[in-house]
């Protein structure tokens, strides 16, 4: 039950701590043409629904938690992480290829809107949204740390988030229930790099 659920979150945090600049974010990971994007949102804002709406050639890799790590050259990579809640109380379970990593090209904070549009986030706003996202994962295991350990962990997390927003595009994705929002993502990060090489 809840004990094993907490242990799984604890194990996830231990892995993230050992990884190079490892960070667990409450967000869905999707990829297109070997490039990854993370959709972050408060619970119930629609990240799972949004990831399920993505058409091919998009692939939804996970819909709840993503592990972000940094490589030795400074690039950031994203690994799909299990949706642990699916193993609670006769949940549907599932499997995730946590070994798979995609280069992280953009992070989108979702908010519901009447039509789809993108708005770049300043670094300060991005840090706030990503801190909230990381805190939503940490919330599950915060009682396993004493106050000093929590403070140290949050400081380390903050430093890693600051490094992330310096290198990865962060945007607000205003999301309607019916629009083709993925076209905005493709315009922002799939097509432009190819056009630059023409």
C-alpha cells in the first residue's frame, strides 16, 4: 500500500540525487524526432490529457514524472519515469523504459485557455513553475527527511533548476480543449532548427 508507494518515491529521489544534476519533475514527457519536451502543470490542469492527444509522429513517454539529468557537455536529457500511483489500490500498472533518454529541448507550463498560444517565460517565472513542479514530487517523501536535510535538498534542487532554465527553453502553453497545440511545439522546436541549416 502506501508504504511501498513512499519507498518507490524515495528510491526515485535517491536515483535523481546520484545523477548528474538530477531532477524529478511532475510533468509528462513527449518526444518527436528524438527531441523531448516536458509538459508541467498543477494536478488536474490537463498534462495527461494533453499527452494522450498528441498524434504521431509524437510519442508520449510518460504522463506523471520525468527525470532530468545533465551530460558532461552541459546538455540536458529527460528520462520517462513510472506513474507510481498506477500501482496503488488495484491500479492499472504499466511499464516505462526508464533507460531511454531524449535530449530535452523545451519545457511547457500548461494553463487552460480558449485557444492555443505560446508565451515565453522569463527565467524567474520558469524557476518558480519548475520549483513547484519538483516540490510536487518531493511532497511524497518530505517526511523521510529531517529539517536540515530538507533544506539542503531544496537548495540543491533550486540550483539545478536555475541551471536548467539557462539552457532549456521554457514557455507558458495556453491550451484549449480542441486545438492542435502540438503544431505550436513543432513550429517552436522541430521545424526551426532544420530551417536554420538550409
